[in-house]
């Protein structure tokens, strides 16, 4: 049973006595409403997730941000292994000639390559060091690894018995982006890239869709972020792919974020790289390949899905630590008793299992004022704060603050422990439901160009970023459609897999079609 | 109870009937005795651990090799966190000016740097792509991250309250080595690098030694590889360090392999990079920093510590999979029953815990001849093979092959399962004891230069690599000693932390000293 706790009063007096920090209205300034892009930067900063580095476009992922990435890795890695994939590691450098093998592919990446041209430094004429030892062939720091992995596959695959080959790599990649934003678009980022080869087209297509399903499952059930699974239009395909699937999520500014992609590469790369095999009948065939990836961009998606004007909000399954225990005391005598109780609770919580992993709790015993300490954890999005003071000890109770609720409450310690994993699930599910409701509120089925234009035109000039959201429209995937969309800075996000197969008229060309797409502004 | 199983006969007949592959005397050719370096390459190949890539000096780590690295990461990561460290991620690129800040440091790495000079490719005069978009300042692909992390620390550390700062990074690094060998020395390798900053010299020294202890614990108790903890001599220190500690292991060719290092950097980097803090009294001080690392080189050390002329031998705590289950059948009817039993056993084994992690077992149901399949797993070092045939089903028994023993044996399935983790520990401990005995056999206390020279001179001209092993000698760390050692290609491996403090005469200079060192040829 949850009850309002008499310690509230004690805490309030304590707060007045010992804290000179006024309770802020909101911990983050500006608010989402006022300036969304700046709010995002401030949340990243206040939660201590990452910062820009002295290397243009490269970020430093700080421990709290990296802890989220470790959780993502841990869960995804298990999902990949459970679907029959193994991890391996390939060189960070790609010879220029490899990249040139697949024409569309190199076109897609040539403009944003970090090129290694020398292999040492030596003293130059003016005292400083200068590059020396020029390489015969320049090396590209991998922007993605289709070509270097494909080369290995061409050696590894000889017979149909060697297929399917299902490999994943966790790695850093570099794409020399000119305009960068922490997590969302950085010159270097961390990701995983799956690469598989199959004997038949059908099997490769199934793999591509299965991995899209894995990403959607992860996004919805672990990140608490609803997504739309769909196919990309021709203009938005991965360079060199026959089909690109993606999961698309709506952020709180109603923009779309592509959160993961899965590509059916057909025989394009296997032909360019000679990935051939002898089939059961003795004939020779080219393999069918796929690739799929998600990156540290997911952290940006996570931040923008759930956070509020007080900072980061983390779904419990993504939080590096689910529970922080805050000891409350006035003197050394109280401190000794309270600390002992806090440590005992911490130890007990760590014995609990949450979705297959240990509950991560910790005691924050830093010498900080109570208000300052509380806000520190609010801004970092710790799902549950537990305060323990001398009165709690007497009564065997604790005082609980949930990041997803404004008010704190008292509860018996035994009940807190026994219901903890349920409470975590309640927070997790609540965040998902909230994000889903937000998306539903800002998704419209639109049937005319006039309404489409209006939907994407900001209503308020002071907030040029705020527009309608997602438009669901009948459309024909053709250059005419793309041209008409350009001035609005709206793109087809995807053709959802889930189609009702009814007929309508393309909003952009007027043609009859059974295909519906999702349109939006995007990151 | 273990008994010789009547199925042995059945298996032998089965082998004669269905296998055309003769039982090899040894699976690896040449043997260790005949050509150790070539034996090493062949073990790596036969166990499918890694291969050279088309990029000079860079390796591809294949799934079985990467699985070992994942186990190393998992255990070490837990040890780092348990000793108060957090993971973070820093840019792969280091501006040239950063590397130049610490003079000794840049001297140590300038000759082997991969240098990025351009940020795109564009069509060149002869049709191919050429580097374009020259960078104002060249970027170095990190050979190690002291300078880029130190720069972040200078921003993060302001007050004594910000200390200690204890960060670890898992990353790829590049050192342009001219002579490379898989795992042991490669242009790109994977590693972890710890970087910490402290308020006092004492605390930084304690950290340096604590992490040396963590590495030694990991090497001995997880890799089953005995190591000597010691300090490096002045000539062998990390560029920019005041003190370098290392763990040194003896390989089966009696050479030393430096398996991990922990550096006390004094205030060298903090002064070069302005890592300053306000102390409790309001004064300003430079922080004391440390760094420490182990790399995929450990996989080379693991291979050379335990493997034999049949291929890889893995300590169970390092094996990606501890148990392989091999179904034996002659027809479809047998197959159905046997496969069911194999899958049930697999499921049961996976419920067992081994040193905090799930036992990893799997059923190898590939359509291969029995002998071929067995040797496949022998060469890959799977600690335990379990065969199940129709007769085993009738009797509730299994037929077990241990990688550390030549003979297989029958045992009841219930007993196999109930004793499995004990058996794994027995294998683990046995490998450690064997390696320890090997090291003891080839370590001599040597007191004269004559005997020292003789110890390191090959006895057999056909085996120029085989020498005495480790020599334990009184010595004085000075240029004279280093000069005398050069022609022998012997180096001081370390000054063991464990010293008896007795007095003797330096084998190289004749001076009186209380210091003993370990000397050897090295990788």
C-alpha cells in the first residue's frame, strides 16, 4: 500500500534549512516548447551523456551515455546470437580500390571519407612533424564494411555447405559529416553491422525482414519507442541495395528519426566481389547478401522519445542504473545508521533479476546538499530514487521518487523491494504508451495536396520547427513525387509493411495506387 | 564413476566403416618441436581464429577467435567495474598537435602512425578517385589515447572533488608495424586502455599496482597462464611514463611474452595537458595520472601457453563454448531419437552456471563424417566433447572426450551433468599447473656472465629458436647492462615485485646490488 509519508514534512524543513538552491521550475532551459534543438543539447549536457571533442565532428561519449550504449549492445548482441549470428572483426581500413568495386556504393560514400595517405610522421622543415611514408594506395577509414567483409566472404564461401554465413561486427565507423549533432549525426560513431550471405534470394529476403523485426522488437520493448516498420523508397535506399527496410520513430518535435536499417543487397555485392558457391547440383551461383545496422544514433532517439523539461527520462531497461539510494542524515550518529541501511538495501536490490540481468542500484553518498543531489539524478533520468532517513529506519519504510511521476511517496521497504521489478515494468510500459499516444495524436491520414502542404507548414512563425507530424498518404514512388516534396523539406519515411491494400489516389501525382506511405520531416 | 564403455568398440567399427580419413598422428604440422613459429600459424589457421586481411598488417578476427576476445572482455570488464572504473569512448583520431605535446610520447609513436590527410575522394585525371579536401591539420589514427583523453580530463577535473577520475575505453588502435604476426603484433589491434587521474602520487601508484594485480589475477585464474608481476627497466618503459609495470608469461618456446602493462605517468601528461585541480586548501596542483592496457595479443599468449600438436587447447573459462555434443547415428530412425536426446542434454547443460556465466554448449549436427567432426573440435580446443549414440540412449550414458586428455571414457549422463563444472575446473587448473611446471623447468637462477651466455645460446643449430628460458639474475639497471645484452637479443623482462632483498653481484657490470631481474628472449 502506498501512503503519503510524514517524512515529507521533515524533508521539506530539511530542504529549507540545508539547501540554498531554489527548486527550479524546470531543470532544463530552454524547454522543449521554446527551442527544441537547444533543449536537446541541454539535456545531453545536463545528463552528462556526451560532449564535442577537439576533433571536428567527433564526440566523446561520457560514462552515463556509454552505459546506455552498453545496455543496448548487451541486449542486441543476445538477440543477434539467438537468431544465429556470430561476431567477428574486420580491418578499420578499406583499400580505395575495394570501395570502387561497387559503383553506387562508392558514389554514396566518396564525399565523406577520412583518407589515410601516410604511415609515419617525421621532422619537417619548420621543426614540427609532417606526414611521411606515403602509401602506394590510400586507405579509407571504414564508413561501412560491405566491401572489406565481402572480400572475406568471397574466400570463405566455396560451397552451398558454407551458407548461410551470418556475421555481425561491433565497430566504429567514420563518415565526414559537415553538420554534426551529438549522437544524431557525428563524423565517428559506434555501431553494429550485420553481414550475411545466402544460397537463395528468398532466404536473404527473409533474413533482411527478420532483422528488421529484431530492431523493431528492440526499439519497442527495450527502448519503449514505438516504430513503424517499412520499406524505403528508391531515392532513400542504401547505396548498392535492392531493397532497404527501416524502422521509423516519431520524436517529440514530431520529426521522424530513422532508427535502424536492414538491406537486401541482392547479388550486387556478390557479383562485384565474386562471392560464388558451388550449389548441391554442382553448378556455380552468386550468393545473395544482406546487411543491417543500428548505431549510437539510437541514444539520440532514446533521449528525444522520452525526456522532458527536467532532463533525461530513461526506460528502466535502458538505464545504466535503475535505482539510486540517497541517504538522508543530519549528524554523524544518524549517518552511521542510515548508511548501514542504505548499503543493506543496495545489496538486496542487486540480488533481483530484471529481464535477465541484475538490477543495478547504487548508493550516492557524496557530500552534496539534498536538493542538489536529487536534481542531479532527475536530470540523468534514473528511473527510481529512494531516500532513507532516520525516521524511515524506525518505521522500516522508504521514500520513493519515480522519474515518470512528479510526486514522491512513502512505502514500506519490504513492499518496495517485493514490487520493484513490477514498478520498473510499469514505468517502462508507461513510457511506451505515452510515446505511442504522442505519435497517434500527430499522425494524420491525408488525401489532398492542399491538406498535405498545410499539415507541414508551421502554424507559429516563432516556432518554425513545429509542424503536423506524420502524414499517411496514398502515393506512387517516382521522381515526380520526390520533386513535389522537395520544397517542403518533407521525405517519404517508409512504405509500411502493414498495408490495408485498398485503393486511392496518389497525393502528389494523382495516379491510382494501392500503396500508402508515411511522410515526415526528418533528422 | 568412470568406466570404459562398450561403445568404444561400436565407435571403432563405425569409424572404420564410415570414415575414410585416417586418424592423424598429429593434427598440426609442423609440430612445436620442429618449427615453433610455423606451428603457431598453423594452430591459428586450424582453429579458425584469424587470418591476414588484404590491408597490410591488419587481421580479420574470425568468430571463434572473436568469441575468445568476447570472453576476455566480459570478465575483465566486470573486474574493472568492481574496482571502480567506468567505460567511456573517445575519438579514434588524434590531432597531430596533441601527440606533439608530450615529447617522449610522440618520439615513441611518430614512426608508426596512420595519418589521415584528406576528407573525401574525387575523380582524378585518370578516371580513378583521388584524395581531396586536405585537412588543415593531419589527424593520427590513435596508437593509444593518453593525449586525447588527457585533454578531456583537463576540462573535467577542476576540484579535488572531481578526483579520482577512473575511466576505461574498449577500442581499436593502430600502430604501423612492419613485421606482423596474427594476434602478437598487428597494425590494428583491439584493446582496452584505462586512464585515471588522482589527487596524490601515492593514490596513483596504488592504482597502477592494483591494475597490475587485476591483470595478473585474470591471466592466472581465467587464462590459466602463470605470470610474473614486475617493473620494467628504464629502457623498456612506456614513452612518457615514470614507472611501467608488466606481467610476463613464458610461452612454450621459452620466450617471454609481455601480456599487460600498467603505467604510472607521474605528472608528465598532466603538466603537458594542464590537468590541474584546486585542492581542499584552495591551492592548485597537477593531477597524477596512470594508464594500463591489455589487447588481443592476449589471444596469442593464450594459444602459445596451452596448445599442443593437435591444435588449440582452451582453458574452459576462455572457451567460447565449453561443450560440444556430437550425435552418432546410422539411419533416420536412430537420428530422430539421438537428436532428441542431444537437444535435451544441450538444454540441461545451458542451465548450469560456470563462474557466474551460463555453460555454453551446442549440438554439432552437421552432415560430416564422425572422425572429421571430432578433429574439427579437437583443433578448435573445445574443452569437452560428448558423443551420444543409440547404445548410450539405452543405458543413459554418454561418451566423453576431454581436450586435455588423450583417451575418451563412458560415464552415466546424470553423473556427467552433475560433475560437469567440477570437470571444467579440473581442466582449467590442470592447464595452469602444466604451464607453471613448464616455466619452473626452464627458469634458472644465474650468477655469472658465462653461464648466462650459455643459457641463451641454442644447443641445436637446427633449432636456433630454442634456448634456456628465463634467467633470474642480480643486476643493475644501467646503459652498460643494456649494451652487454644487445648481441644476445636478450632483454630484461622485468624486476619482479617479489624480491628476497638479499645481496649479490650484477651479472653484467659486477656491481653489488639487492635487485634481481628476469631476463629472456621475447615476442
